[in-house]
C-alpha cells in the first residue's frame, strides 16, 4: 500500500473533523468535544480513506473483508453521513471489495468511533445532537417548548401475512430451520450495535422492545417470508452472511408496524400550537379595538360593557354559564333590543318567525367566529386559565370578528391580555373599576349555627356539608334555600327567587361556590363553612387545597350587591381557626395570569387520523398532546382527560371520526354512571342509524317522574336531567337521529319542577335517607324496577284507582298534607270502595322503589299527558 504524505493526512483530517463535528469550526477547540479516541479514530480513518481513494487494486493483493467490518461500515455511514462522501465509495457496502483498508484495522477504528460517540453523548447532552447529526446546526435556546415525546403511546400494528403469498424464498434457497432462525434473531436483537442503529432511526428503547417481539413473531409465524429476507436469513444460517445483515429488513418491518416513524415531522407540524393567533385569518384581517373592563366583583364592569352591547347595531355576548346567557337574552329583549339565545342545548329567537337577530347571547363555547359583529362582550375573561374550558375563552378572544372586543374580568388578567394583543398586533385599552359597595371582614367567626342571621349565605364545598348544614338550620326553625352546581338552572333560579323575596319566610341560603357567578342574590353576609376546596389540576387529578385568592374574592364579593337590599357586605368563617386564613387571602391580590388554554381542533385530530389510521381517538389525542409544541410563555394545553374518557367509553362503537369527536365533546359529568351509560346507548343507536325517539328515551329514564322520597332519588333525578340535557345537546348536532327535541324539552321542564319540589323539602329527604338504602347512585335492581313500573304507568288506563296528581305532590311539598294523612285518606277510599263493591286502590304501590323498600302512600297509575 502506498502511504499518503503527512501533509495530506493532516489536511484530510482537518476537513473530516469539521464535516463531522461542525462545532469544531466555530470554537476551534476540537478537544472540548472530541476525546482522544475520536481523534485517533479520525486520523486512522482518513489515512485509510485517502489510500482507498488514490490507490488502485493490484492483482493478487491480499484483502481482508469480514462481515463484522462491513456492518460497522454501515453504522459509521448512518452515524456520520459526511464520512462517506466525496470520492470515497464506502457508502456502497455492496462494493466493499473495492476497500483497500485492512479488515481488523477498520473494525477497530469504527468500534472506537462508536464507543467514543456513546461516551460523549452520555457525558455531554448538549453535544450529543451535534455528534449524532453531523452537518446540522446546533439547537438554539428558545421559549417554544414541546412535551417530551412519549413513544409508549404508539402501539404496533399487527402484520398479517396473506395466505395467497407464494414462498419464493423457499424455492430459491430451501426451507428455513425455525429453531436456528430463532437463535439468529435473538442474537440480532441483543447486539449493542443494532440497538444503537435503532436509536439513530428514531426507534427508542420503548419501541425497540415491541419491535423485536413483533419481528420475531412475524418471522416465526409466517410461512412465506419476503424473498429478500428469506435469502438473507438462509445465508446467515449457512455461514455466508452476518447477523447484522438483517437490520434493513428489520427496519422495514418496524416502519410497517409503527407508521409514525415515516411521518413524525408531519405530525409535529400539525401539532405546532405556537401561534394560535394565525388560526383566525378573518379576525386578523380586521382592525379590532380591544377594551378590558377590569375590576372586582360588584364593580359594574359588566354593566358598562353591556350598555355598549345594547347600543350597537349588532353584537354578541359570550358568557360562562347558560344562566348568564339567558339573563342577557331576557334583559336585552325587555329593553327593546332583539336578541337571540344560543347555548349547547337550546336555541331561542327573538323573532317569532325564527329569523336571526343582530344580537346574540351565547355560552362561550358556542361563539361563532365566522359572523362579523360591531361589538363583542367576553365575560369572566380570567377563565382563560381554566384547565378544562380555558381554550374557549382563548378562541373567542383571538377569533371573534368584531370591531370592538369588550372583555370583563379580574385585574390580574391585564398583563396576559396585553401579551396576547401583541401577537395579534392590536392595542389594549384598560378601564379600571372599583367595588360599588363596601365589604367588611368580621372579627368573629360564626362558630355555631345558632348565630345565623337573615341574609346569611353559608358557602360549603361539598354536597354532604350542604345537606348537614341545611338540616341543622331547619332544625332550629329557620327555612333555608339550597343552591349547588348539580341542580337544573330552573331550580337554581327558583331557590334564588325564594331567598331574594322579602315576603318569603326563607332568609338563609346554603350554597356551594356556584353562587360565584350567574345569580343575583341579596346576600348580607357570606360565611365560609370551610377554607379547603377540591380543585382539578392540569393533569385532571383532584386535589384538596386552600381556596385560591381569586375564588375567595369572587365568592366573598357576592355580599352587599349594589342595587339590592343590603348596601354593605360582610364576610366571615364558620370556624374560628379559619378566620386568619380568610383575612390573609382577602388581603392579597390574585396572582397575575400567565397562560391561556389551548385545545386541539377536530381538523387537527382528523389530520392525525389520516397519518395514523389504526390509532383510536383516545390514542390520537394522547399522541397529539405528547407531540404538541406550545409557547409556554403564553399558553398551556387544556386537560383532555374527560375527552379521552368518553373516547374510550365508545371506542368499540363503530362511528365516523368526525361524529366520534363530536360525541366526545359532549358536556358530561363522568362521575355519574347513569349519564355515562346513557351516553353509550346514544352512541350505539347513532351507529346503527336508529333514531333516538321520545318513547325510547322515556323507557330508559323512567318517565313519568315521581317526587323524590330520599336524597338518593333526588340525585338520580338530577342525573336524569343531565341525560335529557345530553339529548338536547346532541339534537342540535344530529337532528335526524335525535328528532324529538320539543317533547324532550317539555319533560325536562316537568322534571325541573319535580326537582324543585324535592329541594324545597330537602330536610325531609335527608330524614327518609336515614331509614332507606343510601348510596351515591340508585342500585341497578331499583332502577330496573322503576323502569318497569313507569312502563306500567304509561300502559295503565286513566281510570285506574289510587291516582295521585300534582296537587297531592304540591300539598306534600308545602307541608299542608303529611304522608300519614294521605295514608289515612287512602285507607278510607279503599274501605269505601270495598263497601260499594269496586276494586281497591292499587295495593301494588306499597313496594314503590322510591320508598326504599318501605310501605308508603299510593302512587298514581294513570298516564300523564304531555302539555
């Protein structure tokens, strides 16, 4: 072999190092990132390459080529692409006979190179990317950060061989010994070099394990392997090939079972959420004026925004609750401004002919970003931070097509809104408001319910506390109103009206934090029964923690509302030990908001499905969140646990992707089993193209409804109300298969009335619950019995004895008629019927499941007609 000159070697070595390690050219300190092994390896390799490219083969010269050195050449090619460029021919392993390098020497060089790179990558994370991807620029620091790719979310697609495949490989080389082939595949899968090559091709340790198992199973179970793989395995078994020669075919198999390896860049591009302002080109094409009405509760900020809304030629109000949207709808029409109502479950037009009005009051999720308005009002803008619904406020703020955007909320939102306006190239005008009535923190805690006064509102953070406090107060001879989040809107309004009515004997309110927004209440004093509140973090996990400053101010601010009975507000705690905590919290200002919520759209998930057609919707959402890139200085990814729960619930139901996505967006409390089971039944009927009719729904829900006898019954009726709400929600998205919207709305109003009557006598329900079976939800047998009984009610004639109408239920609810009195009346009727020879009045009613197994007053058997 002819040796190159020392000057040539040094020149080649310098070019080689710069091509492989670009940072050497910048820092001029090769030794910083390349250790002695790499430098020595580079010198040897450059020398050999120089000789290989300048010296021709002499006849009869002895050359050594081993399968191991060839495999290492492939590794070096993948590791260092610049290494096999120019005049060298090492990139073509098939022409390895042209290499004039000594086999063992080449093997030692490559292994030294690989081991050194491994050690450097383990020791210096910042250099690892440069070493593994020579020629690419080093990554610069940026505030855009995505979540770490979690390859555990990717599941392999089973490869099923076709029975019609012809075993060409067997015809060429003969059949393979499965036992010996298994040994070869196991040896292949245990080689460190192969595992390193997998990493270079995006196959990390999580995928490797699944890939090796799948490849082994495929090779052993398939009778007709692809011809090329069959020939390579045959050569290895006969000693004519090296085990590393399997890698190209293994890589082909891995890309078949993990299709994301071929489209990872596309997936990351789809889930790039760094610039959500650009999702709304129509809004960006307008010169919008953004006005922030900043102030605490009871400061008049929303009032001023609404005055501009009513004076505009067209406008949209976006609120967090159906109650608030309904209030705006009613007040706007009362003041002569025609306004429509749009919520997830309801549409109301101010025009009797059903023509759309220029003004719309809607819940924030239902906001149209394609309709131009003169004025838009976004209420409670601080809910941008909400882990579940924050995306809706972000979408409304960035996407509304309005000349003026009026946002109302807490002062701590101003900085975040200013930054969001910078991304949209818009200016922010801030108008500050102060509380209109004084709010005082009392020096003494309540300590006992004997100290409750008219106008007091005791705020609890659990239903059990509400039940206990309500019962204790009524035991002292004081009537209470009860409001919590699970009640229907009509019941909440009825309880609020009962508490606000100066002529009503009810002067005390027991409520959850549901009073924080959406209801106008004449509260003199707010009493925190506890300062510990369950909250949901961004991972969807429930946590128990001290109430936040923002929530405490929101709730305490309901006392002494401007324009109502009490001109000053007071706030205290029930427990003396909580009072210092309350004073500390109310003395603080809420933490400034730093991030707004984002959520993948249906179009994004649909694009993911095109690339990963075998993934489930839940899996698609998990992969999207894992690969998403978010500007975490402004945004965060909203919690998707509820979405994934619903997706998994209906995964086995065959549905189109778009319909499946819509179903999974339904507003459902997944902690209510009956609601979840009805959700699944809705999806099944939709998949079979069977209309969800009124009769079918009545059979499922147990209509006609009856007055609850225990708290269990009341909770079940609340769940039934949610089921009817879900029907109405779906009826506006799939009207053909949910056709009976009007009938369902009628029975929902009826159910609302029944729940109201149950809440009016909540203390009696609590007493009944002590002697009846008490669980969080009705047991299945009780529910089945109730379904059968409801069917009997519908089929029975109106002339059947033992009827009990609304008047009876109302008299019972108001306390004018007791169950004992009703029982005596029933016995008198039965005796009279026997004397006259007529049939008795419904002895079967004695085992009414609503009575918890106890004998009680008779139930009606006559069918109830729809109004």
